[in-house]
């Protein structure tokens, strides 16, 4: 039986209308985001998956750009949910936050919540014990709106006032990226100049506006975050800059432009006050150029505390130091403050010195073919003339028509005449009018960076031993040891020494040591004596003893799967001399075989011999060092591993039974490291 349709009651019609209206105005995912399909594989080992990471830079006028960031991430763990934040910094005063939006949504986008600018917070000046600046951060934390497998997306647009039209894009990080893009839009009639710092980057395509260029990349794996120290990961960096039509724009078209741009900020601050000049004259030594200036350099290095305080609010604030007289009076400053102060002090006593820009810890950050203001550190280049040559171990460069010795006044662990390893191996730009190109900063020579150890051991028949060692080092190794002697208590130094010895000999006693260091000659020595309860291991017919006590072979962390980049390894020459005296009546019946190897990374050798029953050995190793790619680093690790294996070969002793009449002594054998 068919019944006639009945109209819905008025209240139900109202509720239905409200529901439809709510659905019609429900929050939706951003139109630019392409959510993954349900059957699209997720990264199996990553904590999160970046769905999109895009940036668009558009030139508004001769001094303004608009930077738009878009980012979407799918956290795959609770830890990654907690890390889901929007965190974009800008310079208060020079920049303006135009807009900020965010979305938290289910994987299919059917459940979505949108947030506007009022939901973000602005974090004001960041303060810690080294940095205090005018940087602000637009910040949003999405943890309360997410769960693993959901998506957090945000879009931020910032208007920048700038005179440095040089931009960088690095699409690769530690997390896998599904899609990344970078677009640069010039002013009408302008053009984009670019340089890829990696062969893995795609060629650009036409962008969304006339003259613009865009780069797009899909399915980019993350690199292994557990990189060794001093490794510069390959982030697949790209640089781009905007060219005219804007007349008179101080863009980085040449290295001379970069020099002029930086000097315009630094030179006006290098003005000597009467107090500053008087201090320079009081500090100046006598004799050679280097004797005169060393006390001045040490004053800035040791007495001026490192502290960055940026007050200015324009785009060049990072290049603008405080006045030299102000830094001198306050007794604090960052790298550019200390560099300008030192140059001003040296000028006050008639010595030419210039600020030098470098990339500390990132030697491949710049290329000679790409003029750029991308530097992260300022040091000092001190000019010298013929006949004033510094010591052979010092870092020197030639730029323009002059020779310079290079010094970093910010690192109080490295004495005058040496350069921290993080500053070496890359490009340096000396801020002098005649400079038209950067210079390569050489690595220290292996001969200048040396460690020499002598180990004298007297064995007892029960396997115990009396041991004396003498260690001498030069260069950065000596500087580090001298700094530890100056800053650590004797108890702390004793503990460090004990741990070093106990890596090979667990039970020791009667430890004593005495070290001396000279920061002027960059030499350090240490004499150590101790007793070992169980140095030799007894066997049924004799005993054997390891010969690698106080090894001088440096360690090299493994290059694990997923690592990509360049690693800086310090050059080093090591030598270890062994003297091992057996117990009375005991003889050596087996000694380690000779070993030698030579590769592109360096070379090493080992030789043992018997002299009047005493075992004597010599182990040498020379590491060339430098900025190494994966192949070169693995070659170095192979050399170091072979040296470590060779020196671990034991010597075998035996107390022979009385020989029958007419027989001679048993021959001594050698055992190769591969047996």
C-alpha cells in the first residue's frame, strides 16, 4: 500500500538547513595541497613525510620582495606530531608579516580545521648567552589538532626590505620530501640569474609570470641525520639573484660588488677613539711585525667576550658591526665586531689589516663562479711585506697585490698564528678595495700538525709492567691541549688521561704526569708514568703483549647509509716509537710484521726489530686531510683502519727451557697483520 509523502516538520527543516549551511562553509584543505591517496606508500623509516615545501620570491620594486612559503607535513609518529610547527623568522622593522594561515586535517582532507593570522603568535627577540637580536618569529604549534598520519599545512607571506638580491634554496633535508618547488619572479623587464651547487638539481622551467623561473623536484629522499662531526650535508643548494631593470641596484653581480656592499657597512665603524689608540700602543710589543701585533691580537681574542647584540632593524644589520670604540668599551661583540675592533687597533699602530669573510664549518658554501654575500663568519687578514714572512706553519693567502696572514679573533682556543680547522678549506673574501675575487683558504700542512709519542715498557714475568710515555704535539693539537691545561683542573685532566689509558689497559696504578705548553711556539709535551697490573696475557708456554698502547692513530666515524655531503678532516702527522723490555730470561719469538700503505688520503708504515733482546718499533702515519667527498673519506678510513689493525698485532714471548748441548737459539718469526 502506497502512502502519500508527508512534508518534514518545520523544526526538522530548520535543522536540515543549518546542517547543510555548516557543511557548505566547513573548513577545507588549501587548494594548493595535493593530499596522498590512501594506497600511496608512506616512507617506512622516517618519522615524518614532507608533502610539500615550496617558496616563491616575487620582486615588488627596487628595494622590496614578497616571500611566500608553503609547507605541508604528515607526522608518522607521536614525536613528529609534537614537532609539527610553523616557525618562520623575519627582521622586525625591515620586514612585514603580510599573512599567515594554517590547516590541520585528516589524511583524506574530509576533517579539516583552518586557522588565521590571529591564531599565530609572534615570538619577540630571542635571547641566550651569545645572541640577542631583533629577529621575530611567526609561530604556530599544531600538536593539539593532530595525530600520527594526519596532515599539518601552513602558508606564510612576508614582505622584505632588502638591498641584497641573492637568494638560496636547499630542498633536501633529513626528512623525505614528496614535492618541493622554488620560484623567483623579477620585476617587469628584469631577469633571474642562477647557479646550481649540485648536479642533482633539475633544470628550471618557466614560472608563473614573465621572466620568472621555477625549479620543481619530486620524491626527494632525506639524508642521514647522524652525520659525523665537521660534515657539510649535501642539501642540493641553488642560488638565484634578480638582475635589472632596477637602476643602481647594489646586487651581487661581481665579487667587487660584494666587497663594496660589506665595506659600506663595516668601514664607517672602524674609527679609532683616543682610548682605543692608547690601548693599542700600550699593548704593542717590540721587534718583528709579529712580536708587535701578537699582544694586540690576544687582547681581542681573550678579553673581548663573544656576544651578538643586533639592534638595527634593516636587511643589512647582519653585516653592520658596532663601532670599534663601543666594542672596546663594552668588552663584548660578535665576530664582525671583534674583527673590526682588531683591524682598528692594528691600524692604530701602523699595521694594515682587513676583515675577511668566510663560511665557518661550511667550506663549500660558496663557489668562485658565483659572487655572493652568503658568509657566516668574519675573521682578520693581516698584511705583511717581503722580509716579514710569518712562520711556515701559519695560514697565509695572497689577494690583490698583497700577502696576508689569517687570524680568527673569536676562537680563544686557537693561538695567534693558527687558524681553526672550521675556517679552512673554503673561500675567503678580503674586504679591500683592490680585491676582485675570493681566495682559497689552505688547510694546515700535515708537517705543522703533528703528534709524536714514545712508549717505554718494562715487563715483569707475571705480566705486569712499568710504563713511561712521552708525548709531544704541535699545531692545533698542541693548542687544544694547552687550552685544556689552562681551563681544566688537574683532577679533570687526570681523569681524561686515565680514561685514555684504560681503553687498552683496565687496571693501572701509580699514575703521574707532567705537561708543559708554549702557546707562542705551538708546542706541548706531556710525560706520563704508571704501572699496569695485567699488560701481558699469560699462556701455557709464554705470554703475549699488545703493542698499541697510547695509539696516535685518529678515529674516523663511519660514513653510514644515506649520508651525502663533504667532510672536513684535519691533516696530521703522527709517529709512535715503542721500546719493550722483556722479563729477565724471556725472549721474543714473534714480532709484528712490517706494514706500509700509500693512498690518496695519506700514507703509513710500521717496522719492528730486536736490539739486544729489546723489541723496538716505529709506526708512522701522515694524513693529508682536507674537504673530502664520500670516496675520499672512505679511502681515508681504509688507511686508518689498516694502521689500527697493524699496530694491534701482539708480540709473543717465551721463557725457553734449557737447550740441549750443541743446539742454537730458536728463530724469531714475524706475523703479518692479515694472518
